[in-house]
C-alpha cells in the first residue's frame, strides 16, 4: 500500500485518482487507492466518509462478481457513514449520490430476497432493472 502524508499533493491526488477509478468501474482498484488515502486521516467525518466510499466501491466489486449478499452487507455499513457527511463534504455533492445509493440498496435487497445471489445480476428480462448502476460522485467547483 502506498503511504503518503495527509494534506500533501500526493494525498489529494490519491482521492482524485479514486474518483476516476470509481467512475470508470474500476472498483477494486478504487478501493485500494482510497484505502491509501484513508489510512493516514485523523478520526472524524472525512475519515468516516472515505471509509463509507471504500465500502461502496468494494460492494460494487462484489455485486459485479455475483456476490449480492456481500454487496448488500457493505452498502448497509456504508450508508450511515455517508449520511453523516451529507449534504456536501470534501467538495463532493453527496445528496444525489446518496439518493442513488439508496435505490441501489433497494435493488440489492430485492435480489437478496429473491434468492438470486448465486451470480444473477439481472442481465435480461424482468431482472434488467436490478443490474448494478453505480452512482456517480459529483465534485463541486471550487
């Protein structure tokens, strides 16, 4: 794991790289990048938010690999951490992200309750609306 000093240019670059990776669907890589960003942070809202974002990125990694149960568990752990930072934190508009994440959470619950966790991700037919559709993090202009 990369180790950087908090509040350095390298540290800020890690968060930006994680945003790019998440938006490109590179969820595992995003998790690794954000973990390196998260590790040196002091306890508080920012650290909790980043931990929640890491959990969401791993949840999408699991979901894309058919592990609905693991994805659901991680999203449920992430929601309170993201809620704490609403509506805006770290220059991110979290409100629309959170609203979309709640819809994704409902999809995961539907998949779980339908016992479709054995790899089905809603590729066709009536399950098409249950495919993962990760919310985008919108960075506000400074």
